[in-house]
C-alpha cells in the first residue's frame, strides 16, 4: 500500500481493508479531532455533535452549483437520468417543495396501513427460504422484501410487478456506484425501462386516480406543482433509498445478532425488543456510512476555515461510535437506552423521508425471524459489498438450525 494512503485514515476508507472495517479508520480520524482534512483536500467530519450541526446548517448544501428547474421536458426517459437523483441533490427551497409531495406516503397513518402487508410478505419470504434449508439471507429475503413493499406503496399493477422488481433491483443497487462492467451495462437500459414504466403508470393514474403514491404525484404533475423531470426522479429516489436502507438494515442487523449470540438469544426470548434492535443496528453498523455536503459560502467550522464549495464528508458511521455520546460504543447492545440518538437517517432538511418505513420493515423482520426461525445460524462466511457510502452484505449464508 502506498505510504501516503497508509498514513491518511480517510484515504484508507477507499481501500478494500477500509471498506471491510471502516470503524478502525474512524477511530484514527477521531483522534485527529471532530474535523480533519485528508491529503486529498476533502474535509472529514467524525464527531456526532459536529456532524449533526453540519447536516442542520443551511450554509452546507448537497449541490456544488445552482439548480435550475426545467418544466419544459416531457414525461419521458432522459438519457443520463441514472446519475440524477433529484431529491437527493436538491437544497431548500426546491428540496422542501418536492419532498412535501411524497411525505404523505410516510405518515403514521400510512405506516399502520402498510403493516399487515409487510408482515405477510416477510412471513412468506422467510418460510419459502427456510424450506430450502441453507440459503442466502440477502438474496432470498433482505433484497426481495423492500422491492415488494415499494411495489405496493407505489401501486405497481400485478402485470408490471415482475419487470418492476427486475429493473428496480438493478437501479436500486446503484446508489454507491456500480461494482462491475456487467452492472454498468445493465444500468442504462434498466433505468430507461423503469422510467418508461413510471411515465406510463403516471399517465394512467392521471386518467384513473387511486389511493397510491403515483396517483398523488400524477395530480401534482397535472397541477404544475412538480416538473416531469422531478416527478420521475422522485419515483426513482423512492425506489433507491427505500431499497438500500432496508436491505442493509436487515443484513447488517442479522449478522450482528448472529455474531453476538447473547443478543440473538435475548431477542428470541423477547421479540418485542425488535424495535430496539433496529435502533441499535442503525447506531452500530448503519446502512449509510457517509453523506457529502458542500460549503455554500466561506465560513469557519470547529475553528477551521472552510472555503466556499469545499466538500465535506459527514461520516455517519463514525458518529454512532462516538465515545462522548455512547457508552461502550463498539459494543453491540440491544438494551442500550440511547441507541436512538444515532444519525443513521441524517438530520435537518435532508432527514431520510423513508425512515418510518425502513424502521417498520426492520422491526417486522427482526420480530418475525426471531419467532419463526429461532434456530437460525450462520452457514458460511458473509461477504461485504465493496462500497464506501453504503455498507452492506453481498452474501449472508444461513440455515434454519
């Protein structure tokens, strides 16, 4: 390993070793203070309090240039759209305007409405996988669950469910880049097919509205409250963000439980602790490890001068292990009382819109697996994805026991 990389803990995060165990790099970065600058010139924010401050401060934004809304584009696929996540790359006030369009889908009332369907899907996936004996939890349960839930949330008709899940899985896995040439080749066609499906369904909902998210977005589009580009991007964001958070919450959480038999036994004996498991996983090994912000003006942060448009990596994964906030931060403990103080869903205007749904899916999964598969054990070595922003597993072999 090149000496410059070895001596810079932020650069180490980009290596295979750093991606396998980012928490060792975070400890080294934290020793330099809550704010440090890498050899590449990027600012790294590791302190829990400082990260929360940056996420809430309007002087830091997600864009490194002005956003221009274009209402002239038709409701159709736009080449290059696979790199544009709209809601994820908008700052106030445009961010708030677009966010409000989808917010009703994640209200407490809607969560109660989604619960029975999520419980049914989770039971079916676990029972089907367990009937095979040894199985990969990621492929057979963790990945199919959020795609199925999002299909119902968006109101995808049964005849389109197969293509939606096929293309959706390809597009949803692209949040942290593409891991292979094969995936890169599949991403463009999958994005095109998915957006053409969304556009067709939005036109149908405009003529025959229902009670689903797409019907509400079709009405907003007709009333010119959102542009065609924004509504298609928003549909894609709901898919991508909803998939990545849930699939990795389930994978990271199940691995942590199986690696800590006392905690797994505690959940099996007390399935009502499933909600606490969700919060502890989000603190201990969150699906989203980092988010990028840009200074919108010259300013000072933690006594350091930050120039306008300087990039700052807010290391969410580091905040959950901050010893000034959490006692025994490297210990996985589902009885922890302050676990919910984590920043896994962000903070401020970009707080994760789908957080209630991710929490609900996670709580239902952990409760269901503890009651239906109490003997679940590892059946091989897990394989982590080679990504930095998103932390999750490519494989988690298990058997019912």
